[in-house]
C-alpha cells in the first residue's frame, strides 16, 4: 500500500527527498467529463509506481473488468491443457467474486499493448541500478501508463512526476510561475515575493531542498497550486 504526505506535514517536519506526482483523474457520463487534478507526495518513486498499480486495479474494478481477462494477457506461453483445467476449477468462483466484462471490451489493442509495456517497464526499473537509466525508465513508465487510459472513461494519467527540483522545473508549471511572478511584481513588496525567490533559486541551480527555507518556499508554492487545481 502506498503512503502519501500532506503539505503541512512536509513543512512542519522538513521532509526532503520525496517523490512528487501531479495526477489527473477524469470521468463522467452523457458527454460531460469532470477532471480532478491533485499533487501527491510519496516516499519514493517505488511508492508512486505502487500507487499507479493500485489505480489500475481501481479503474478495472470500477468499470467491471474481469480479473481473469487481465491475467489471460500473460498466459500466451502456458500449456493450453493447464489453462483449461484451471478455468474449470475457478470458473464458478470467478463468476461469484469478480466482475465479468472482458478487458478487450474496454481497451483497444494499442491500449492493451501499453498496459503490457507498463508492466514490463515496472519490472525493469526494479532491476536497474544506474540512476540515469532509472530516470529514463520513469519517463517511459509515465508515458505507457498514460497511454492505457488516455481515451477511456474514467481517464487517469500522470501529468508530471519526479523529485522536488525536477518536478518544479517541469513544463507544466512554467506558465504558472510566470503568472505568479507577474502578480508578485504588481502587488507585493520585495520581501514578500516568495515565488520569485523560488524561481531564481531554481534557475540559478542554487535550490537545495535540504535547506529548510528553500524547501518551504517550494512546498508553499505547490500547496497553493494544489488548492488552485482543486478549486479551493
């Protein structure tokens, strides 16, 4: 089970070296989709991946995908007779416990391949030791996960993720930084321009999340962004 942290807890305890995820969850009916974006904070990228695995199960259960049809994706190389025996033994139990919609009724061939790729990449990153390679694999994991549910209902995905510095420097926040900095220039005194200070630290390469002042500037910005994304 993945664990998450609140912004207030992070600031109160000064908890650097976490993994940040901007997660999108959209769904609806009758042609109307409601999107809910949220910044989530985990101990590590491993816990963030665990969260994505939990989300896949949640979405499959929510729309009624048979777990047997998901398991069948990995059975291509198994002996057919063994499969038939297992099916006979478990058919009654599966019908009682699990939903019955087949995976192919919900995901197209391309999305199923993305699901397979996602699982292979998750296995690969657990074996990888090189940090640069891990970073590349994390980007591929994000892309493959997003490709599974891009056109589905519900539609879920990872907008951005990474350590605190990389997360803040991602393309997603670029326009928001410009907007905040413009507002601070127009309406705040020099010593109140916290987002401006944060952006200068990031751009200069001087940002250090182990520095409590730097860390609190970053977390305050993300907390405000999170409230904004959720309409608070």
